[in-house]
C-alpha cells in the first residue's frame, strides 16, 4: 500500500486529506473527539512538510443535502484547539467559496470543507455521478491522502474515485489501522480471544465465520447473546432475539466444537422490567431468564456480575484480544457493569488489546478509560469487521 513517502516532496503542494471526522454530537456539542485526535498525526506531518492542507469528511447520514445538525463547523473549532493552529471552515463542499479558500492557502495552512454527504455525488451508486463529484474535489489538490479508516470499506467519491484522480497514498492513521488488523489476522500471539457484543448477531455473521477458524476463544455478550441462548433452547423473555439466525448460530456452535474453539456465553444476565435507565432489574441465571420477577416480559440488558468476572479471567489469560460491541446498554448506569468489566480487563492485561471502534470505542471513553490503556482503539468499527471477515475494502484496494 502506498504511503505518504511515495508522494515525494509536499512543500508548497496542496494535499486533499480524506479524514473520518464523524464524531458524535449532542445539541451541537462534540461528546467524543477521539476521531479528531486520531487524525492529527497525519495533519501535523503534512504541515511540517510545508503542504497546504484541504480536509474533507462526512458527519452523520444526511440525504445528499445540507442539514445544519450535520455541519462540520464544530469539528473545525475543536480541531483548531487540538492542533494549536487555525483551521478555517468553509460552509460548502465545492463551489466558489471553497475554491477561493483553497487558492488562498499558504504552506502549513489548514482548511476544512463542509460535510461531503451534503452532496448526493458522495454516496451515489451511479459511477458517473460519483465520478463527477470526485473530479470537482480533485481540482482542489495536487495529491490525495486517504486517512479516514472508518470509510475505507465504502466505494464512495472521496474514498475510492478521488484516489484514482490524484497521486494518492494512505495516511498514518490508515496505515496504522491496517498494521494492527494484519497482526490480528496473520500473526496473533496466543491465546487469542475475541469479545463480541452489540445488538445483533446478523451484524457479526461474517466476522464470526472468519475468526472461528483463527481464534482460541470467543466471548459473547450484548443483545446478540440472547439469540445464542435461544439457539441452545433457553427462553429469553422479551430480550432482543433474531429468530431467523437461530440455525446459523447453531452452526457456529457446532463448528466451534469441531475446531476446538471455546465459545463462552454468559452464565447470568441482568434482566429489567423495561428498557429504561430507572427500570426495576435483577440478576438471574442465563438459562432461567423468565424466572425473574418480570416473567416473560423481562428483557436482558447486560451480562451479569458472575459472567463479567469469568470474561475478565479469560481476557487476563490472553495474549491477543479483539473486542467489538458493548456487553450491555452501557449508556444506562444500571446496565453498564459488563461493559465496564470487559474494558477494565483489557486495560489491565499485558497482552495486545484492540478495541474495535464504533460503540466499543465510545463505551470505553464514556466509562472513563483513556485511549492509552489499550493497545489500539480503532476508528472504524465497520471497516475493521469487514477486514476481519476477509473482505476486500475498496478504499484500501485503490491504494495498492
């Protein structure tokens, strides 16, 4: 994969950098600036090289037209604070104002253009429409650096098409993510444990299929655990259940047994009366969910303390751990115990630990863990999973 060195001297050259600045916002306030921080290494290197820097990114899922709630304006302000240098914001992606701002850049200057997804060409399935938008973006630069790992699994204008129109290379964030993922797939130190959570089994089908041949232990939590329990014949009350995945899960359990891979399911769960932060709740055995005070109306919202301790023990004895997906509804304190226990176990282990982006990254930060407590926190949950599934990622393929 081509890296920044392949672009030669960047002094006085304009470099378009595709970042992933898709940060969570609440009432216009950034609640987790991890992706902004992760982008700084490449930006600082380009500034020191004397490049003129044009940053492009998306935020949220606007429908091809401007929506103020998805504006990157607050991102520019926060980036300037973290960078310790001005970051000019332009309230359009392409057009006269963007063209003028780029033309006025001096070496070391940084400009951030408005949300790429305000333009329908960014995510269009039509090659011509997507290519036309990429061509407009290409007029801004002499070179292109792809540094938004969270979108390299997307065949989008700023990720795939633009890389073919300018001399292009991977930024430090993308190169670092790829190095970590190759370590997980090619040369993991053993014992190798994968912790999977989140809402749905269907979101993890590919990664389970691919990793079941490569890992020693899989720990299952989150909403997806109830489909595993149901596949074993247990009643799960009103808990999240993907009935159409029961046969698939039974197949995973059989394959794991054949290959000597241990799949660990929770022995206890936290069952609540309702999906609410103040809902009445209690801990029950995982195979007796409907024996709670709430009967068949109870729903599981976290792994129980016994399970959390067991998961932590497995993690402590592992040399490589990949974690994707919270163990419960961590946003509600009553149901954050399992996720906190897993995060603490990863933080305490001497092994190589990878937090697989998305909700997992948000969870560890929300629970007070700093990034340096882990071997690596990925900026791209979906991209990480697709790589671990063995899929070809368009945004990486185009940089080969």
